[in-house]
């Protein structure tokens, strides 16, 4: 994401989601070249998570999954996204609706919640 203009990165993420059967849109547009981005994922049952870029992870981009303990009511996640948007007007907000809650990020995602035996050790 660091070497690619944010607008192009967002377009690629939306395309990946749509190709795999999810619905995705730009909920808020930031600076096309340098703006940061968060990804809000809404899943079945009105639950959601948000993926935010993790600070200070060297050369490789990495995202944190919030809340750390798993999906929360969508209204709570939307409030978190709006607070971040108020702090950074150049922030892009991508919203993905996917029954299974997939994020479609190709970057590493730090997800601290425990995994079931079929989910693997992490992404």
C-alpha cells in the first residue's frame, strides 16, 4: 500500500471483494495519493469488524483487526470509524459486506482472537 496511490489500492481491494461475491464500496474518500485507509467488514447477523493499518511494522504493511476479541455490533464499529474519520479527513473508508466476514486484504492481518481448529493459526 505504501508504494501504490491509495485510490488505486482501494480500487483493487474492492475488485477483489466483488470477484469473490462480496459487495464493496467507498464509504468515505480521502487523499487519492497518500491518504490512509480503514476497511469495515459487515457480516451476517449485523456484526462487523474494522481493519486499521498497524503503526511501525517496518517495510511490510500490516493491519490490526478491531475489536481484538472478534466482531461487534455494526453500530459500535461505525462509531469507531467515524471517530477515526473526524481525526483524519484524508482517511479512506472501504465498506465490505460479506456473509462470512472476509476482509480480502492481501497484507498481513494481526488478529488476536483465538482460532478454532478449522480456521488455522492466523492470516
